[in-house]
C-alpha cells in the first residue's frame, strides 16, 4: 500500500523491503540487535578479565574507562565521518569494526594482550553506529513521527538490556568462546544485512545533502555550551547515581534477587510509558520537561533515602518517570539545534551523556564511601536528592533570567 502511494512498483520481496516505511523498522531492528549482542558480552568483561585471565583490577578499570571514553567522546568524530560517507555506509563500517572487536575478544581468552584493542574496537564501532542508526531512524520517520520513533527505539534498547544478561549468563562462565564467536557472527550478519537497507526517501536525501553541505569544519562551541547540552549533562549526572550505586545499596539491605526485580520494574516503566506519552512529551516545552524530570529525580531519590523495600521500588519508579520525559525531550531538542545534521546532534548528545556519567561515577564514589563509613548509607540518596533540587532551582532561575532578557531585547528593538 505504502509503496504504491510512493510510485514505486513492488515486484518482489526485496522491493517491499526497500519501501519508505521500512526504513524506521529496519533502524529499530538494527539498534535492538546491536544492543542485544553488545550487552550479552560487555557487562561481563571486567569479571572475565579479572577472574579468568588474572588481570589486575586496576588494569581492568583503566581498560574499561578508556573504552567508555572512546564510546562516548567518539560520537563527535564519528558524526563527522558519517557526514562524509553517509548513514548506511557508516552503519556497515561500524558493524564490521565491532565484529572484528568481538573476534579479538575471542582471541583474548588465549592471549590477554588482545583485550585492549578488542574493547577499543567494540567501543569505536558503537561510537559510529549509534549516531548513524538514530539519524537514519529520525530521517526515515519524518518530522511528525520522530518522537514516537525515538521512544520506541529507547524502549527496545531497554528490552535488550533486560534480556541480554539472561541469554548470556549460562555461557559466560563455562563457554565464553562460544558466546564471543556467536556475537561476532551476529555482527557480521548484521553488517551484510545493512547493505540492503532501504534507500533514503527524497526528504531524507535532502537532509543528508544538507548535512554534507554543512560538514563540520569548526566545532559549534556556542551550541555545545548552550542550555540544552548542559541539561543533557545534568540529566545523565543525576540519573547515573541510581545506575551506579543502587545495586550496592540494595545488596547491603536486601537480596540480589530484589535488585533484579527493582531494575525490571523501573525499566518496564520506561518501556511502556515513553512510547505511549511520546507525543505529549514532544508537546511539552523544554523548560517544563526539564523541571518535571529534575523534580521527579529529587522526589524519587528522597523516597529511596527512606531505605525500605517499598520506598526503594517507589523511588526508582518515580526516577524512571523523570527519565522517560527528559531523555526523549533532550533528543528532540538537540535535533532541532542541528537541522539537517541528526548524526552530529546525536554525537553531541552522546558526548554530553558520557561527561555526565563520568562525573556522576567520580562524585558518587566519593559521597558513597563517606556516608558508608558513617554507618548510614541512606544519607547518600538524600544528598543526591538535594543536588537534583539545586539543579532544578538553578535551571528555573536561568530560564527566568533568559526570558526576562528576551523581553527586554524585544522591547528595545
């Protein structure tokens, strides 16, 4: 039906695959499979390197930190490369790089010195693939369906994060070589499958052409240092406190099984709520969305500081509501800052996410160590809640001053 309306004659299944409506679906499936394959392996790497290969924990930490740096900071040079060679070509190249990385990881089981290039290649592939995939998704979806497409992508990524450890757990301890080899084969197959992805529609080609015309010659510092990237950094900074330290907190007061149930409940909120509320989130002003999310973080962490199981579950659900709103709204806002250059938009978004996550890890570690030594780790969540409240108040003041300055400038013109 859709192909007939676009004037393309569908003579076989290949032509149907290349219809304009297939582009967002292909991007969603690709992102899900790539995230699933990566998360089947990467969370277990520190354990494998330290316990099976006998690598010192300090060395493991350095390797993981370097890989994260490449994964997040690499989004910018990755976006510049995407602008030059195109979206489909970038995704194929990225998947090939990741496949080689997982083959190197397989070799690490016999030669530990392969660990560094393996992790760096896997992270470099991620830095190139994710901005290209999300750019391909939003271009294929069109302006009016971007919010829904991005929310569905986020939900699928969360689903893959839930099921990947379940699939990988039986193999990582006894047969890691089978797991690594299988994931490398999956990424090779995905790279070949991406070669037959639907071509861009005329609108997509126009936006890609605009991106090529506006290739990155000077980094847009004024845009990067603006309010939207700053909110992106702060949102990840606040959110990653939960990601990094909730497991330690729950293990201290409850059983590890409880932590799994808490993660499932919080992730399910994002999976369900964000697609259903995508258009309403898009309709919110950026200021309203930011204040709502920062206050949700504030309340959620404050509830978690009560320490009981019900309080922890309720707090994580409240934080998940804030997460559902702010990360989708930031994606849409960053896209608006870079019209015709979605890959650059997502590259900058990922860089900000990396900065916020790294800062949260560093600051959170110091705070948690101090409150744990005092004998009451519940104070940790109270201190995080105060930080979120200060962030919300600072943002509200900044927006008020910006609005006042705009009215003054408008009155003078």
